[in-house]
């Protein structure tokens, strides 16, 4: 086995370590060793993932450890295996084998689309960072209970191209919250509104934009900067069966598609994107592998989300040019 190090300091530190006590590898570690020795595979730890992901790393900490088998099938590169937020040695191998049919990225009109049973895998580490939480609580009245409710909410996120204006892309976020959180959410919006007004933003209220279907009777709160450019906004829907729909937008006004929030089979998280376009937006930095940066389509799914004592199951598919 060849060991590769980032630099001589890492190599010398490794060589100077005290010998480790012999122990039998856990079932997950043994599974990973078999993947690495029997075919093409990749294993990573937080330092390696952080080195390629850069500022995106806080959104990837739930998969900061992983071991994927890699195969090439025609114009598709497919990787599949367990992922976790902690070392495999401390986890139980409670996730069954993955696998699913090919899902084409055709029909993806924007740059990125996320559909998940919860927001936590994407923003959990960011919103729970002590420096961030202090500011969210003191300045924007976003207490821990409300943060936890937001992270546990089913979510659809879209990143779309913009043809005109000061922004190159817009973000639309759609969440389903428990109705009992509405009071706390409105207090937080009041605090955010005061902060935006102090910074020179102008508030408007307008009918909610609909991407398809009949017009809506809902309204959205929209914010423009001092030059009149649209910067984003939010819209809170009526209570339905104990839940309330929250729409958040950056770069344009909130809009609503008539399509409901749905899962796709066993997928608990599904991410589709166009990496080559994300590179143009500087969302994928130069540290990412070339095969990822130049892919015309990406499909990522999890059929089990990482838990404290169990790994998740991830499958990644890249459409190669």
C-alpha cells in the first residue's frame, strides 16, 4: 500500500507516531479495506474533504468520513458506499446495501436542486456553530428551538440561473414547519427586517409568484437594496394539517411551484446538479477533482442518513462529457 502525504511535515509526523496497538478492524473498516483492495475505491477523512471542498466543508460535515467503490459504466462514473460524520471505528454497520436505477439529470432547468427529508444534513453544522448561533440568537432572535425546527423540516432547494440583474443565480428554499413555530418565526422575521432597514434595504409586499398553475392569494415580503435591485424575501403560508409552508429566496422574489414536496423511492436525500455550471459560479473550487468539475450532470442520493451510531448510504453518479 502506498501512503501519500500532503507535505513532508505530515509524513514526518506519521513516521514519528508511536506504534498502534493491534486490534481487529470494525465491520465498517473491514468493508472499506475490502473495497480498497478488491477494486477501485476512495476513502476520506475530514482533513482530506476539507482540502478540496474549501468554504463548502461546513455543509459536508455529515459525510466527513466515507468509503466508496467506484465504477465506470459508459459515460457514467458511479460511486457507492457508507458515509458518516465520525470515524468508522466507533460506528455500527447497520445500513444495508444500496443501489438504484439510473436517474437522468434531464429536465433540470437550474444549476442545483436538493430534495431532503430534513435540512440538517446540509446546514446542521453551520447553524450549530457556536459563533453563528450567538449571532443568530442575539441579532435575529433565532433561538435553538426554532433552529432545530428549521433543520428538521422537509426541504426543497433550487439554485437557478438569472439572465439579468446584479446576481448570476438565485436560491429558492421551501420548508414545511410545525405550526407551533410560527410565532417564533415571525419574531425572527421582525428582527431581520429591522436589521435590513438599518442597512438601507427597502421593504415591499407583493403577490406571491407562481411558477405554474393559477395565481395565489398569498403575499411575499420582498427586499430591495439602496439601488433598487431585488435581493430576496420570504413568504409564510397558511396552516394546513398542523404545518406551515415557508418560502425563502435570495437574488429574486419568492416563487412557488404547484408540485408538492415528495420523496423519490427510498431516497431520503436527493441532490441533482450541473458541476460544470457550478464551477462557473465559483461554487466548486479548483481543489475538487477534475472529473467532478467537468461533469455535465451529477446525481447524489442517500437511502439512509448518517446517525450518531450508524453510517448513511450514499450513491453518486456523474455524467461525463
